[in-house]
C-alpha cells in the first residue's frame, strides 16, 4: 500500500471535502457550487411549472369541451322521456299526498296525547278519545269524581298511598 492509496477511497474523498471547506478558496468553491446548482435547480423547476401550466391549460379546455358535449348528449337522450318522467312523478305524488296528510294528522294526535302540544293538545286528545269507536260515557263527571273520592278514601283506610289525578286531568263536565 502506497501513499497515494491512502487518498483513493472514501477516507480520501472525505479528507478532500473537509480540507476544501476549511480554506477560503475551498469555501468559495463550495459556495459557488451551491449557488450554481441552486440556479440550475430553480431553472429546472421554472421550466417544469411552465410545461405543467401549458398542459393544464390545454387539457382543461379539452376537458371542459368534453363535459359540455356530454351534457348536451345526455339532455338530448332524456328529452323524449321527460314528459313520461314528469307524468310518473305527478302520479306518484298524487298517491303519496293523502298518505302524508294522514301521517301528519297521526303525528299531531300523538303529540296531543303525549302532552307536547300544551293544554289545547290535551283537550284535543280527550275529544279524540271520546269520539273513538267503543267509547261509552256511562258515568257522568260528578259521579266519576264521587267514585274516585271513595276509592281514595278506601285506599287510605287500608293504609295504601292513593294515586291522585291532577285537576287538569279530571273529566270535563
């Protein structure tokens, strides 16, 4: 192994690079490499951006034209059937409208019965209950109140806690 073999491998390159950076001339040389390669890199980036911009502008126009042609073709294909589709939609709407009306009445009646529609809703729920099939008002409101009072008194005599109806829930006379 000779003296020149010492600088022929990786240690030799590292030594050369290190020594180039430690002298003023080496530092200037390294700075110049960085500046030159930086300028080349920026020039390549600018060239790539310009090429990409041109490609995008060219292809954007072609894409927009293709979309417009597709839209025109689709509308032309649908035009003969537009009346049929409109009539079918109108027919479906005529079938659905009564169903929606009845469903909304049901939702409203449920809200009345649940008490979410206020006192007026409770009154409507009571009227709906009395109007329903199978309801028989066999007991007058004063008699119902008397029966409820007797039931409460009986529960108290046996030591049970009665369930009291609030006055707003008592049957109207």
